[in-house]
C-alpha cells in the first residue's frame, strides 16, 4: 500500500465498510451509523478507489461482497477487534488493572497475615502479574530507585521524602522458646524473666528495626539483655530451635514452627507494636501500585 493510502485508509472508513458488509444494505447500514445513505455510498466508493478494486457487487435489488470485499471484510474485522483490544488494555494499564507489579517483601512480612491480602489482590486483579522478590528492609530503597521493584512491603525504616510510605499492618510482640526451655511452661513471659536467660537478638546492620525495638524495651525496663547470638528473620527461629535461647519476635511468626517452638505473650511491658509499611517512589509510573497499596490498607481496616 502506498504512503498516501495509509493516510486515507483510516479507522472511520473501515467502520463504514464493515457495517455495510454486515448489513448488505446501504439504507440499514446508514441507519446503524446515524447518517444518511448518500454520504455513506460516497465513502464506500472512495474506499474502493483507494483499494483499487470493487468491494461490493450492487444491483437494484441486492448488495453482495465481491471476493475481494470478502477478504477485506475478514481482515478489517480482525483489525477492528485488535483495535478494541488495544484500547481496552491501554485503558486498563492506565487504571492499573493490567501489567506486571514487582513487589519487594521482607521475610517477616511474608509470614504475616498480609499474605492473605496479597491473595485477595490477585483475585481482584487477575490481569496484573505480581512478581514477589524477598529482600531485607534496608535493601528496599535502593531496589525502588533502581526500579527493581515497584513497591516495597517492609518494616519501618528511615527513607527520603521522595519515597511515600503507609503503615498497613501492626502486631504485638511475643517470645519464641523451645518446647523444653525453662520458660516454655509459662503462660506469659516478662522482660525480667528474659533478662535471666541468654537470648537470640537481631543484627543491627541487617535488621535495625527489630534490633532497636528489643534494646529499647530492655532499656525502658532498666534491664540489660544477654544476647548470645544475633541473626535475622527467619533464621533467628532456627537458632531458638537449636537451643541458643529465646527471642522476641513479631506475633505473626507464631504461624511458623509450631511443632518445635512455643510462642508466649510478653507480659508487663509497654511494648510497641511491630509495624509493616508499604513504600513507593513518588511519581513512579506503574499505575497498579495505587490499587495494591489501597488493597493492603483496606485489609488493615478490616482487622
């Protein structure tokens, strides 16, 4: 096809042609198109001039597609369907209803009830493909800036002002102990009880949020913890199970290792609630982020 033909063979001409091809009657086709018959006839003649062959065989009593017209109708119908699909998917992408969403998630969040919120989001947005990438919270900011992830589900961590955050989950702290540990028979455990035992703590450089939280708890109680070894979630539970000592953990971890560990409430401490937040760069282009954050926020409101 010549360049000039590409200019004039526009979508409107194809719509007119397809309507006449479906009705095989210029009067009915004109009525469907909310126009009069003479302009429609002129446009079909114009189309035939551009194509260079007759598309309809006309008599005073009937209108039929020529073999060339039948080929063009089949092609034009596919083109119209592809155009409608293109427009629908373009609009869906703009609304965040289609595409790919890369989600960075910290291991402790992956063990929380937020996982069910992720499942609900998947069900509500079947055309959005979620890619979960497990990483520590301290690695989330670089991943957001490098566009390795579109949104981060992480423990609170200081971030610059151009990263928007929202708290989407809160939970109490509890104490993880081996089933044969001296504290395992208690209904609750206090910080004073814990101070008498060697504990498993958190690595400050990898888990600064929980490291600061645990030490702040003991400092406010005017106690000093005996930290035998430091680790990160979920490896920390392995150390508890290996007998290194108890550990203060977010309650959602009680969903793990229930066969070998006890998870006891922390008594008599004005303990802060462990939080999970979502974070995303301001002005990031993935429209699915807004719906994802809204879904996680709604799950918090329901709890």
